[in-house]
């Protein structure tokens, strides 16, 4: 005999099913509504960000050069070994890695180098600013970011505990006027994160009474450093590291000047399909940059930078210096003494304007030396500088990594990282991979065009500099004169013949 279900129980089951169905529909509607909101937010930002017209003179250097330094791409090398060889200190903007120290409205600088993202352009004279950047293979950039954040954090392990390290760091930063790594984005987030993690792992080893590591594979020594697989899956990495180049070029990092950047970035991180809009903006920005270099194409990138950016900077400095000398001569003719000038009439300069007259004179001499530099001189200086800089960086890295031995990150160990982990890094950085491919296309086209121009210039120079070319150049005007006279003579003879025929 079948047991009858009580009517009340039936009703309760029916109500539960209805509530479940309503809950599913409400959640689906909420998700759809949230996606719709994000879709509108991202599209509105993308539409306002895209340049409607490509500037015709985008490959011509303007008054201010903005080097958008994507972390771990070799930008420090370009700054020290190229740009500082070209620009004198009085032409460099106040260091803006810490944006609280930078106010472009109070300067007349010509060089700005910073980890700030493209939103910095909202504070710069847009039509008078040229942008350059360097991109790197996204997988290599993630490795390098992981290694460098640990390397810098490991320097603090000389202290007995985390509190001591933080206090000493704070005292040193308050005493020095320079900008610390802890002031610079993204290291002001990544280094403290890794510093706290390193101290926690060291304290745990001490409590266990064991200082030996269970593993010798640098990217997975869990009792000493955070393993790579945990690092890339942490919320901090998702917010700052993954697709970092795309967000930086688009102006959407967590360090952005744009009010809507936080919402746009999180909408894109939540709904992968919306990333295409950000990628399109980033590609458009690369198209309009004066120079886009590639870390992996080191030699070709350096050559192109010297010939595209360096040559124009040298030319600009020469023109500027000539103009300044002309103005100076006119002023000296008009006023009998320097004391007659009004000190309050000077425009706001960079911080070097507070120096005395002797220091200003030395700056001018430095600028004069730089204006006489050639592209060949620049490349020679670069080669010497980069060698010295690499030795210094290698020594500092070795000293730092001793504090977390046996961790010793190397290219050989990178090859041992499981393919599954590499594939995860690629997936997490899908926008950066697409942007990097696009940058490669831009670089290939521009490099080819630059090389063609160099070959043509060398051919003409060779022709006019060798003895045969020199003689040919001297004879050329005489030959042209003779040909012209001969043509006039022929015309004159023909005209006489026609005249004689008409008379007959």
C-alpha cells in the first residue's frame, strides 16, 4: 500500500522549488544587469580614450619626451645610458616615480621618465608631448617581476624582525631626499607584500628549529620564499601584475590619475570579453607613440632608439641652443649689465633653477656638449654605460639573494618550470600577449624603415665624401651650366631658322 504524502508537505516542497527557481532567475538577472553595467562603463571609457584622428607628425619629437616605463622591460638602462646622455639635469623633470613629488604645471622640463601609466598625459601638454615605451614578452616580464620583488624584499632580512626593518626603512626614507623603491609603483605594493612574506617564512623556520630547505628549485622553495604558482594566483598579482603592460599603456593601473580607472579595470578583470576594448585603446596608443621598443630585440631596439629618438633630441637641442644664444645676444646688446634684468620675470623652471649662477653656467656647458654629440657618439656611450650598469646590478642581485639561499633565480631554472604553469601565466596575461604581438609588428615595420633611411644616408655620404664623389660634386654645377647653355643655343638656332623661313 502506497504511503500518502501529507498535503502540507507537498505545499512546502512546491514553495521551496518556486523559491529556488526565483533565486536562480534573480541571480541570472543580477549577473546580466552587472555585465550590462560593466559593458557600458568600459565602452564609454574606451570611446572617450580612443584618438579619433592619427596625428600626422607622431614620429616627430615634440617639446616634452615622456618615457612610459613599463616595469622590468630594461627601461632603467635606456634612462641612464641613453636619455641621461642626451638631456642635461636642468632639462629633466622632477622624478615622478612618486607622483606626489611631480607637478608638471610648475616646470619647463623636456624629459619625463616614470612608471606612471598613460593617464599621466592628462597632466601634460598633450599636443606638445611625445611618448616612448618598451614592451617585453609577458611571460618573461612576470618572471622578472616575481624575482625582483623578492630580491628587493630580501635586502631587509638583515634585520632581526619585520618591525625593525619597517622602522629603519621609514627613518632612512625620511632623511633622504631621493625616491626610494618603496615609493615607486608597483614596487610600493609588491615589495612590502614579499617582505612580510619572507619574514613570516623565516620566523616559521626558526620556530620549527630547521633552517634547511626541503627543495632546491628556486621557483618552489616554499619554506623560504613564496612559490611562483602561489604568487601568480594571489589577488595582488591579479590586480597589479597580470596584463600590467596593457593596463599601463591604456592608463588603467591602480596608480591611475583617472577617476573611472578602478571600475573599468575591475570590470575587465571580471568579464574577460570586455578586455578587447582596453586592448584596442592600448594598440591605438602604441600607434601614436614616437618609439616602441622590444626588450628581446636588444641590439636592434637600441640602434633604432638612437637613430629615431636620439637623433631628433640632438637636433632639437642644437636648434634650442642656437635660439637661446640669439636671444642672449639681443639681451646683452639691450642691457649694459646682468643686474638690470628683473628676477621676478623668469618663468618657473625645474628644481635646478634654484641653483646659483655658477651651477647654471655649468649646466649650459653640459647642454652644449650634448648638442655636439652625434648618433655614433651616443651609441658608443651607450655600450660603455650598459656594461657598467649590468655589472652593478648583478653584484647587488647576488648580494641580496644570499639572504634567501639556496634560491638563486636563473635562466636555466626558468627552463625547468612546468609547462602547465607557463600556460597559466599566458592565460592570465592574454591581453599583454596580444599587445606584445602588435608591438612586434610595429617594431618590425619601423625598424625596416629606419634601416632603409640609414642605408640611403650612408650611400649619399659615401658618395660625397670619397675623392671621386668630391670631384663629381664640384664638376656637377659646371656640367649642368654647360647643358643649360647648350639647350639655350639650340632654341636660339631653331628660332632663327623659323624666322628666316617666314621671311622667304
